[in-house]
C-alpha cells in the first residue's frame, strides 16, 4: 500500500474551535460530539492519529487559518480577527499549538521544516508500513497559511519562515491582497508586495481560493514554486457558482510551471447540488477519480495531481464519497484509479510521490 500525503487539513482551527483531539480516532471524537451542535456545524470528524496509521497517511499539511471578521460564518467562530494585532495573536496561537502537539507527542507527530526533517519522518514509513496498533510511526506536519490577509506587512514573512511556515495561500475570502472565494478581483499593490517577498524568501505559493484573474496574475508574476493545495476541475462542475475551482486555462498554466493540484473529496465539489439530505450513494470515489483523470489528461501525465482533502475543513461525514468513512479509507481510491488504467507507479505518485518530490525540492536543507 503506497504512502499518502495530504496537502490540506485545518487541524489547528478544529482543535481550537471545537476542542477536537486528533490523537484520538475519529470514531471516538464522533462519540464525544454526539450530543453537541458540532456535527451540524462542521460534520462528523474524519481525522485522527489512529486513522492516519490505518490509511498509511505519513504526512499532512496543517494550516494556520483564521477568519476575517466580515466573513465569519456565525457565533461559533472564535478564531476571528478585527485588526492586525488580533490576527497576529491568533496565527501565533495556532503555530504554538502545532509546536506543542509535536513536542508533547513525538511518537505521534513531528514538525517538518527541512529536507532533513522530511527524510527523518518518511524513513520509518518507507522501511515498514504502519500496522495499527502494533507498528506505528509519527506523522509529519508541514505548516501552511491559508489566507494571509491578516499579515500586517511583508516584513513579517521572514519571522514566519524562521518559525517553520513553508507554504502560503494569500487569500481565502478576499480582497485586501487579491480576489478570492468571496470577493472578485485581482491582485492589489499590497498583494504584489506580499508575493515578491514570499518569492525572495522561498515560500511555495498556494493559489487555492484565488479567482481566476488572481491565479493567472500570480502564475505570471511568481517565479517560485506554485501549487493549488485543494481544488478540483471546474469543467466537471457545471452549475457550481463562483470561481472556487480551477479552469482549464489555470490548470494548464499550473502544469507549465510544474505545479501540483490536490483534489478534494467533498461531495458538493464532486456533484453540484448535493446536500446532506441526499443519498451518499450518489457520490462515489469514481467522481473523485474523474477529476484526477481530467487533470491528468490536460497535463499528459500523472505528475501534477495529488490529494488535498480539506478533511474537517467545514465538512465531514456524511459529506464525502460513500466508500469513505475516515481518512483511513483513502487507499480505496487506488483500485478505482487502477480500473481507469492507472499503473501502480501512477497511483503512488498521486497518493504521495508528487507532493514528496515537491517538498524535497522546496524545503530548505
């Protein structure tokens, strides 16, 4: 069974917002939340360290994600900022959480800031698959910032690099830096300054959540590594409003830049109009495989697509394809891809090798 690398999980947000403990299995979190309002807000939990072990999930990209006050989803939102001082405190709270999670549980989680860290985390997985509970390995955590609108000025980016932040998606909502999911438009002067400083330091740029205008502008301007950590193919989502997903032009431009796209197994991003009241059998892993195949056909190979589940990112069970119950079930995608003609090497690339190669190229020594 190939290793899995997941390029987008909002772990810190969930721990601080809903008191989820990701050292537990997802099933235990669900039981603890049965008589609360949490599942109605964000779905039933999909993540937990034992589930990572069962699914061979060796590394995840954990986000620093906070919400601009004007875009909060309701009173349940506690990680909301109204000014730069508040944003700075909340970002650092999430960083401190990841650091404590790794420091206090070194047998479960390890921060990955360098190529040496990456090799140290993946070597045990390469040597022997996890077989929970008898054989287990620490899961690597790479830190990414989803929405950098709370960064006061580009000068702060050097501090964040020294702390271990390695990827930045400048926008979630929009539009202080550029157009995003909730506001149209392109890059602003502040956004250009942020991009230029990110490039000088060596960050990987994440164009997920950008409008098409912003994404294409970024691909023109940014000479460093560019990815889309969690997005699907817009051409397969007829009727889904907005620019949340990638047009053919953006996919082609990203491929030209040797970028990678992490696909999202969220039913509403696989079958427009699907709701929690619908039958789960209406969305299967074949819908997810269709997005993978679409990107591969545009690219001409399987080197530019991978996984960016966004699990527990505002959705959970039952809002995922019917074959999945937790992150442990992601390997079920392998046979689905094999039936479409993908080789074991292609499947391994999609599951982890594409992200792994990118991290090996971009992390500092």
